[in-house]
């Protein structure tokens, strides 16, 4: 668990019931089923840059996501599922192009942004800016997916709104009433503390067990036979716990701009990284005590080669 001071944000913007088509369902080399939280962090930073370019004076501090519905594009027959893939057009030589596995998912989500907006003491300015932010975001991409217009009759349900409060002390009360507006749905939070607990449990029987052993044990369903009751039982007692990528770890030193061929942007430094994994849990918004429970914040430490997102949710 990474502890870091959470920046104070006077406003929480809620973009409710966003419809996303064909987002990337493969969130890392080991996981699939929902876009990585880093994709939402990238959306936040891209939206901030576009907002500032459009003259909207806002600073984005954190992002959260609540999923209302999803439809992963996979086969529905049998125990083993496979992605629905597309056949690409033939290449310039007339040969059949190879199939590159792409996982796609359709989403109905609400996205929350923690922002600091010094100009929003004026309610009219706040309303105008939030509407502009919503319009800007409709032309962007989320994990490669496209935002779709609301369905007929759902425009009011999809209109953005804001939670504003004067100080951190009163924020939980404001957020408590706002939780009902994002039901039904499930919020993605971090539960990395479960790894420490599971590791201590496993090491009682295997002192050489590592955090990886604990993580693998938690992301699967472990069945065992109870001879006393003559039944098979599983150890899934921690809720809807899932493996998630939470950032990237460096595999080497930072390379100066222009020294690596084939990079996307040769004007910025380059570093080879790999995915960092943790545990997440999908929880009901009613279990969130305040906005910090659902919001994810960047906690990059370039000097250590760690580029990570963190969330401060604590189970009741």
C-alpha cells in the first residue's frame, strides 16, 4: 500500500452514464475484462490539456470510475471464452493480413474527476465550464473506445453535474447524498492490503511464499475438501476481488530524447517499462464513505522507476 498525501479538490465533476463503444478490454499482459485505471488517468490528463487550451481554468487531481453495465466482445458458448476478432483487409501484396488479437468491450460508466477550479465561485461560470468539458470529452477516446451519444430519452440522465464543498471536513456529507445518483453500479477501488494479509496466512504453512504467491491465490477461486462436513468449500470471502494493473515499473534507465528508434514521440525521454499489478474490488457506491474512496491519484516516483496510480479505499 502506497501512502501519499491526497491533494485537496473543491469540486468533484460527475460525468454520468457515458456510453463507450469498442474500448480495449485487454488491460495488461495478464488481465482483461475492463480498461486499466491508467487509461482513465490518461483521459483525465488529456482532458485537462484540452480544457486549458480552450481557456477553461481547471486543474485535475484524481479520477474515479463506476461501471453500470458492460458487454465484453467474447464468445458465449462453453467454459472457455475467446475474443470476437475481425479479419483485416488484405495487405498491399494481396496477401491475407495476420490476425492481431484485440479485445473489445462496450461500457456504460460514470467517470468522476476531482478538480480545483478557482473561477467556479460563480455558479454560472461553473455550469458553463462543466458543459464545455462534457462536450470536449465526447470527441475524445477512452482506452481506444469512442464515446457515443446518449440513447433516446436518456439525455437528462447523462447530463454532467458537480459536487462542490467549502472544506474537506464537510465533503463526506456532500458525497453521502450524491452516491444515490450513480446507482445501480459498482465502483473500482484498490484492495492491495489483502495481499499482505494473504501472504501472512500462506507463510504459516510455507515460509518461502512471496507476495506473488499471495496475489495468485487471491485472484483465483481455491477449492478444498472439508472432511468434517463432507463438502467442497472455496475461499472466496473478500467480495468481488479482481487482479488489476495499476501502473508501470521501469526495466532500465531513462533514455534521452531521440536516442531510441521507432518511439511515438522522439522529443521526450524514453524508458522501457512493464505493468505493475495489484488487487481491485468492485464495490457498491453505498459503501463509499467519501470521494477519496473512489478516486485514484497518480503517485509517480521517476527516481525509483515507479509510475503508479493509488486509491485510499478502506473496507468498513
